[in-house]
C-alpha cells in the first residue's frame, strides 16, 4: 500500500462473477496487436497494446472503457508455460511498466523463460481510462491519509475536509465511473485480458494491494487461475477500515528494526539506544505539529517515516531526514509529491469496494483506542476519510475470500511488514484454507519477491512459478545472515 490509506446482487460474489454476462467461458478472444510502448527507450523489450472492456459487466454491450496492457515476451517458446499477469500494488498505481521493473529487480531467468509477463494499468489509472476527483494542489499535498488526531475535536474537524473530497469525487467529470471502479471489476478486466490473449488460464504475481486483487481474481475465477502468488498480503477484506487501522500495528511491528539501526549509527544523533530513538520520534512529531519546518508537519513526518521503512535500504534516508529536521536543516527527503491520479483512483477503489463507518462518532472512538495501542500512527490510520461520505450506490457486495477452488495459491509474507502486517496476512491465510500455503520470512519491509534478501522465501516462490511445487505445509524462513 501507498499513501498510500451495498446493494447486494442476489447471488454470492463468486456465483455472480461467474454467471455475469461478458465474462463467460464462451467469451471469444480478441486480437491483441502489440506495438512499442511510449516509454520504448527506457523499456526496450516491453510491448504495449490496449483492450476495450465493459464499464459495467452487467451490460457487456454498453459503455466501454480502455485498459492499457503490456507484455515482456518469453524468449524461449519451448519453455513457455503461458502468461504471468502482474500488479505492483496500490490501488492507484500504474502497472504498465511493472514487467520491466520485475525483470530489472531480479525476476529469475527461468521465470522469464516460462511466461510472457503481462502488465496493465487498472481501470481508473494511468493510460487506462482514468478517474479524477479534481483534487486541488492543497488537497494533494495533504495526501490520502488523515492528519494525526489527538482529540475527538480533531476528528470532527477533519470530517469536513473528508466530506468535501467525497463530494468532489461524486461530482467530477469521471463520476460515472465511481460505482464500477472496484477490485471485482478490475478482476473481471484481468479475465478479459486472459481471454484476449487466447489463454485458457493465467498465472499471477501481485504485491501489496495486488495480492488482494489476486485473491479476488482466483476467488471469482478459480478454474481460470493457474499458479497464483500473493506477496505482502492485507486481510481478506482488502484495504477496508480494518486494514487501514492495522497499518498502525505494522508501524509498531517494523519500527524496532529502524530504532536498532539508528542506535547503531550514532553519527545521526538520534540516540544510542532503541528507547532513545523511539523517544526522538515522538519529540520530533510534537515539535513539527507545533511548528512545521521545510514542508514537514507532524503527520507528514510520521508517514515519511512509515513509508521509509518499507525496505532496509530506506533506513539511512529516514535517519538523515530526521537528523535534518532535528537540527532545522533542509532534509534530503522532501515531502510527498502531488498525486492527483493516484489518490483519486485509490479513493475510488477502497471506498467503492466496501462500506466504511459513516458516523464521526465511530471514528472518534477508533482514534481513542488506536492512539493508545499504537501511538506512532494510530491517531491517523483510525481517523476519518472520504470513504465515510462516499455515495451510497453499490452495484454488488464485496467479494468474500474463501476456500473453494484448487490448491494453487502461494502467499509470501515478511514478519515485520509495515504496509501489510503479518496479522492481516494470517487472517487471509485462514480464509483461504486448503487453497493456500504461506511462506513467512523473518525480516522486515514491504515486499518479499523477487528482490528481497531472503533466499529461502525467494526460492520457494520461484519453484512454484516454474514447477508448480509448493512447500508441503506453511514454511517459516529464518532470517538471512547480514552481508
């Protein structure tokens, strides 16, 4: 996840998706004409195309929208198994260039030989038909998370801003897309991509939100799923209110790794013990709340730290930024850039996927609880956002992840993941039952495969993608020795 924070159909989500017109087994494959991507210079082997899909799959011949797709083709036709559809996370993040990113990040050659690796920009994002909430520069600068709330009055004050954003989304020039910009419909788009490529099944590799998207796809289309890898997993409800609140737990799980790093590097001046580093966090947050400096206030400081801990490689930059803010120097890490497209698409999906609490009072109660349990981030992650005021129209119920279907899911998960905490992944694992096996790595950070340092976890994923063999039971991979 990035800053990245019903009207039911008569049948269940799985039955509705399978029976819905336009996604039946008899769908005729389209002809995909591959050509150079506009980013050809940066991505020399990547090919791109577009595909039209229904806005509303209940009306397959009605209004169409465009999905941008890409391909990194296997160079070994004799070894090619099929297609590996990919998604880097979000929601709101473009995935068109993701196959090239994976290849550059160490996706093993045997995987590249086994599949045409397929990327796509989900509906609402990037080069696919986009959504917008007409966010102002000031709204973009605030990000898509709520300011840290210390009191009930802080939550009530933020409710006004959240309502304005929700109203802007509901009245924007792309408001017609809102009811249909959901994870379930992105999964249906994925199945249209499969059909257009003439493939009877697809394999899948998704990270962060992409793991939830993959879980939804294989729930809706179990017979069309080949080998499904879900890396860094939120709970079975995706990025709902529970997962948003759980981010604060993820921060507390991960922060001791950074505290140990900073304490071992006294040149940063953040403390010589983990306890002192933790105290420095709260000291800086308090000072920046009282007087922002160099574009950082208390909330942006907290979230900069959170996102900086997505990888061990980010820790020096976090420490240098703390050091600069502590001494009133320009930090090397600027505040987050403007992100209208990402934020608009993210709101559309997470608010459209599920119903969120609709009373200010409930968010006030949640903040009071989480601020005590998880003081580093709980006052922000439990607070109110635009989903509380989202339009009521829902065209279907959320997809319920369950254990019906083939045993073809491999989950990969770090123990100390700030963005998708282990506690949420364990709930998804239980929901999948016999369908899934989970590989857990004793390491911190967001993302396991393919660039993570844990060879045990990486080898398990590679073996599954290339041979179909999973560990016979859930696997715990010990920490790798420091290099």
